[in-house]
C-alpha cells in the first residue's frame, strides 16, 4: 500500500513478531513472578514490559530468540518497578535479584529445551504408542479409563504406558546437551 507523498508510512510488526510476542506472555509472567514476589506485581511488570517490547519491535531481529530478548527487557522493568515502589517494599536486594533472575532464565531455557525434545520424541513413537499417550493425557482421562476405552486390562495399559514413558525419557535424555540434563 503506497501513501501519498508527505505522509509517514506506518511500520507494523510482522506476523512472526506477533506470534512470538503472544507465545512469550506466559513464560515472561513465570519469569517475572519470582522476581517481584506476587502475581499482581508480575502482571503489572509484564504490562510495562509489553509496552516496551511493542515500542521496540523494530529493534528485534527476526530469527533470534524472542523470549531471551523479552526477558532482558523484563529484567530492566523489574528494576524500574522496584525503584518506583521504593526500597521499603523490596524483599530481595538487587544482587540477590540478579542471581534469581539468572537462575530463573536458565531453568526456563532448560524447560523449553526439554519440552521441544519431548515433542520430537513423541513424534518418533509408533502410531499405536502415540495414540495411547494421547488418549492417556487427554483431559479427565486416566489409565483405567483408557483401559476401559480399549477393552484391555488396566494392568496391561499401565505396563504399556510405563514402557512408553521410559522410552520417551531415554529419547529426551539423548537429545539434550550435557548441561541441559
């Protein structure tokens, strides 16, 4: 869409940016929660973080780690939040907060890596095993319900699920780098 001369062209975020922004909301909230101490403050800092992210969307490099970029912004917003609230409300000193933020980020990265590895491992399962796992982890379904649905003895289903879980654990273990285990 061309604009008449003299008008500024409006630059909008890409679909990839919007998708990444949306997917990062829960992980960013979970990152902020231990840094500020309660859900209401985490929500407030997340909103401020979102404003900064949105205002700087042109600075984000497509193809890089959006969540890491968002966490860096969120960390700065935590310090701003703490400064604006005054020291009397602070329950962690800044140096301790840095340690907590670093550890939270590391755990979050490890969790994400494990989830990605698990998804890949599930895709490698035999169709029958994959279907059994999907049935078992459907909302409101337990092993006994799966056994009933399949007309199999419950013990047989539990043994199969145990075998599949062990195979998935081994597959995930082999996929993760040494430091992520």
